[in-house]
């Protein structure tokens, strides 16, 4: 799991994804809490984010690295409970496209990211490089 520059915004987007199928699994809660704590948010700050809805269109303001990190973590969140719901796919596809990625970018990450493990730095750099090829020109 990766650290991010705007943790409140990002954790809120993760929460929106976790809520989208109507059930927030314990695995999703655990991942949200781990990521929040990794990014120096308190339990109270994280819990307050469950009641907030941020605009997903703000992703256009992120750097390329931040976009990659966010999409990487969104794919992990989508896969953490072992079920890929169509609503989750649509939500992530919308965010991916708002970020300026092609439709294939999300599917590339889905096939290359395991929900339970983190990649080594060299693997992450290779994934990033491949993702940059999926940015719309």
C-alpha cells in the first residue's frame, strides 16, 4: 500500500468505493484504516470521512504519480473482499477516465495487482511505466 499526498480526499474516495455495493466488508474497513494510519490519520479522522462525499472529478488535479498511486489502491480495494462488483468497476473506470487514462489502463491494473500483497519497488516502477503508456494523448 502506498502513501498519498492528500490522505483525507483519497481515503474518502476509497470509502465511496467500499460503500458502492451496499456492504462494507471487514477487509475493506481494515484496508481503509491501514491506509489512513499509514498516512498519519487518526481513527477519529478516518471515521468522520465515512459520512463525507468528495467529488471524484478532483482527480484531474493530481500528479501522474499520485494518479497511479490512487488507482493502484482503488484496484486493491476493489479486489480485497474477493468479489469484483460491476458497480465497483464502473466507479473505478470513471475515476480512471477522469484521471486521463484509457479504458484499458484499469483492466491492465486489475490483471496485474493482487489485493493481498504489495509490489516491490522495481515492480511498482514497471507498473507505473506501463500505466504511463495508457495516458490519453
